[in-house]
C-alpha cells in the first residue's frame, strides 16, 4: 500500500511496486489527462509536476513519490475557469490533435518556474543570456515535449502570452 498525493487529494493505493507514476495516475486513479506516448522518456506527453518540478511520469515509479505533491493537468484551473496557461493554449491554437497538449501545458508551467529560478543556468548562457524569455529559449526549454502535428509556433506564442 502506498500513499500518493495528487492534485491535493491523498490516495491509498495497492500497487505493484514496479508501477510507473504514469500508470498509477492513468490506470489506478483514472487521471487520463496525462498521456502515454512513448513510455520511454522521449516525448513528454506524460509530463507532470512533482513538488513543482516537471518530470516524465513514465520514467519514475509511483512508490518513489510518497510524500510528494503531484500535479497533473486535472489539477489546473477550476470547474468554472481554465488555468491561464490552458486558456492561452486555447486562445492561440496551441494544439492540433491535442494528444501532447496536457504535457505541453504542465511542462510550460514547470519551465516558467525553472526560468524564474534561473535554472538551469547553462540554457540561458547558451542563448541570449538575458533576463527575457525569448521565443528561441522557450523552444529550447520546451524541447522535451514533442508535437507530432508540429504546432510549435503557436505553442510558443501561447506560452509567451501566458507569461506576459
Ligand atoms: Fe513519457 Fe513519452 S510517455 S516521455
């Protein structure tokens, strides 16, 4: 039995210890907004926040996250209002088929927090090195999230607009 806190709700789960966080979310908690693309850490569709940091949930075991705060796409916004990042993706057509969108949105939020914290510093140093988040840097920092429809320009616009 493990205890997982997801979107501020505590769950007691009887899991095989080999269960990935992604499978725990989707198969045991019915939080299917988090998508399984590659299941190998290469596409970013499974991105969630753990204690505010973005991770590929397919690459980590659920049992490793007892005591952590996990946030999925379902934890953003409210029933009455979208989270501003969700609204910005909608306003800027930041998707086509939509499969990668939950991971893109969650990753964008984690990325902005990383940028504000100045982490990782080598990314800014290799680009403009300034305090502004350029479109080029957004693309670089979001490069772990693949969009097979190639909606990248609008994804970048959506993220920039949500930040501004
Ligand atoms: Fe986890 Fe692709 S499903 S990175």
